[in-house]
């Protein structure tokens, strides 16, 4: 009976992974209790199953028109607004959200579903013996699963702090597990998983979108940078480890900054150039990228989409905070203010700028099915990680760190910087992360790990606690962690007490 249950699980993994380019091969039939489970295809299917919930980073929110997990981290920054009251954005602008508010439950569920699939792969792949599966291939499949489990947990601890540490598949229905401190999860799961993956022979980059060594090291660089920051206070050693991995990613080659920002919204460039690790989407339902429709101006009539959501757009104060002459804020770079009507070609001018980072022209004008991937890590992000981490580890910016910042500034048509003090350089790096990575779900995590918020009016960095957003709301310590969703605490009282300020 136990073996039959395992077969059913593996069957589900084989049949539910079609939203990834590298998972598009359809099974020729169904696995039965008599099927041969000792094969490379089964091992691959187990590893593939761990990728499935990466789409949870941009998953739709039940009960919310235009709601998406991606929205949460943008609403929280105070730099975003919405055309849709149904997204629940007002509760985040006013900071009156609770454990029953949108998004918290979906994030929690999606990350733990991903962890469950990774745990299954980590448990089962070592037991597969097959003539078509070498030890090196098995090691690399396990490296993918460990990397993905680390990534799911990385999101969880940054959002919720202490969470249940689950590293094996469930064996019964007793799922009441207490929370484990975030530092312990970093030390026992996230960092060990990534260090193990780092010892594999994964390719430096993978054009199909699977986990590569470049992705492993990029995630490690981010993990160590966060571990060094305010939530864990890992200190100089963690900054050094972050700088080491991020420098490897930049100097090893294989990744290059795109010459033009619009290269990032060309589907032909998926998994290439600047992109290190992406969630795979395709112009086929249900695998189409949801952010294209979500970021089109509401009821603008410029697209083939039946729903133009205007789900998230930048505040005017954030747009005005970009440096004078910054190319990123110019028309149809990161934002846009007009577009031809789909019905008559007349220019439609919007009441304010909207996000252009997921504008798939073919989807907007022809198919209503976006072929763009969703980027988790790209080279500019890692270059700025190195600049920040090395500055902290060495006590001053080194020439390489300055060069990396200048490469990003020059692409934005900004003058290069010269010698700066440690503190001035740190704030320059933070500012470039704000401008370069805006609306890529990076800013909120930067805010929480640094405990600093860039003030769009003054251009300086405020302390997190006490910062007043342009909506008149003030951050307190309560905002440093999200609430554990009530539907989780209802079925698992061991998750209580909830994070400070929440029931």
C-alpha cells in the first residue's frame, strides 16, 4: 500500500509539471503499480516536481480580483498603488492588515508545497538504481532539489521569521509542528542545502531554466547578505561569504548585462544574457506569465486581454525620486504613460505611469498569452550584492565594487561615481537597488534586512521604525514580520503565539 501511494505521488509529479519549459515532455502513459520506478525519467520527474511551486511567487490570490502573491511585497514598500480595491491594497497602505488578510495564506501554502516536493525528491532519488542514471546525474538532481528547498525556506524565514522546519515527507496526518527560529533554519537547512549543491557538477548556466551553479551561488550570496543583516546579525564573516559568491558569479562569465532594458521583455532572451534564474512561463494556458495582464492600466483598452487589471503601479513620489536623466524612468523603459488603443490605434494617455517590466508586446497586441519568464535573480542584482557585501566586509569600497556600480549607472545614463566613504557608498548601492530592481519583489526584503527605507521626498534613508510612507502610515516593529495566516494557526495551534502584534 505504501509503495502504491508513492506511485500515485510520482504520477502527480509527472502530470503537473508542464508549466516549465524543461518539463514540457508529456508522459506516454500512466504509471501503474507494476511500473518500473527505477529509471532516470522517474528521478528527473521527482526533481522537476520541486520546481512546480516557483510559480507561487506570482500566484493568483483566491477571492481577490487582480490579487497576486507578487502584489504583497510591492504594496508593503509604500511605493505602490493599485486601481483595484479588490486587491486589498488599502489594508497594506494603512498597515491595518491582519492574519486573515490576502496573500499571507497563499505565500505560506505555496512555499510549503514546494518544500514538500523537494523533500520527496531528496528522500526518493537516492533510492533509485537505474542503468541510465549515473551517480553524477543523481548528485546533480539532488543539488537541484536541495537548492529549491533552500529557496522556498529563504522566502519563508524572511517573511514570517520562525516557521516549522520540515525536511522529510509526511508519513501520517499528524501535521502539527512547532516553529523553529529563523537562525536555526538558516543554519540547519538553507545554508547546508546550498553548500551541498555548490559541491555538485551542475552546469554554470542552464539555458532550459533549471538550477545552475550560477543560480546556486547567486542564492548563496543573497542568503549570506541577508544573514549578515539585521534579522540574524551574522556579522562580517557572512558579508565575506556573500562577497565571495557574488564575485564568482560576475567574474566566471556566462552572464552579461543586457545593452537595453527592453531586452528583458523580449521572450527570445529568456534564460540568457543577464538572467541567472527565472520562473519558467510559456505562451500557453495555464503557463502564461500573469504579470503582463496584472500591470496593464485598468480598462485602458490597449490590449487583447479581457481583463486589464492595473493591479500595481508606482506612486508619483517614487517616480520623481529617480535621479535627473535616469534612463530607467524614461518612457517605455521601466515605466510607460501611453500606448495605442487596440481598437483604433489612437494614443491612450494614462493618468499616471504604469510598470513596463512585464510588457510582452505580442501578448498585449495579439495573443493575450505572455511568454515572459519571471526573474528571481539577474546579473545587476548580484553585482550590487557584491558591492554591498564587499564594502561591509572590507570597511570601504574596493575598485571592483565601484566598477560594478558604475556599470549599472552608465547603462542608466548616469555619470559614474568616484571614491566614496563606506557609508556614502553603502547608500549609493542601496539607492541603485531601489531604482534598478524596483517592482521585482526585492525592495521589501532589502528594507527589512537593512532596517532602512529610502525616503522618496528627501532622498535620504530613514530608519525603518518611524518611517512615514507617502500614504501617511508609519512603520513599526510589527511590520518586520508578516502574521502567520489564521487558517494555519486554526489547524496547528503549535504555530502560536503569532508574530508580535498579531493574533
